[in-house]
C-alpha cells in the first residue's frame, strides 16, 4: 500500500471481525461461538474475514489452553481411623 493511502472500509470490517472472534475465543475458551459471532458481525460484506477468524480463533484457543495451568485436583478427605 502506498504511503499516505488509507485502507478501505472492507479492510476495517475484516479487522473488526477478526478481533472480535479472537477476543471472544480467548475469554470464553469456546471455538465455534466466536466464528458465528464474527460471521454475524461482518455480514456478507466481510465474508472473506470468516476463514481468517477461524484460523486466528483456533490459534488463540490452542495458545490459551496450553498457557493456562492445569486445574488443581480437589483435596481428598481422609477417613477417620476406627476407634477414634
């Protein structure tokens, strides 16, 4: 893109859909719902943004699932010994 030229409205629409899908995938740790949300958000004007949103959402979902520590196991209750 030449210097001083602004991107078109469609480029902004793609970025909004992509950002919304990535943010939603990172926060909710769901994978399919962010794609539906991005598709509804951009509509038919940004239909080429949905595949990029799918890849970006899958990437952030994998990253979050690997970076998040494993849940701690609940403490086990010890049974009282007989005779006490």
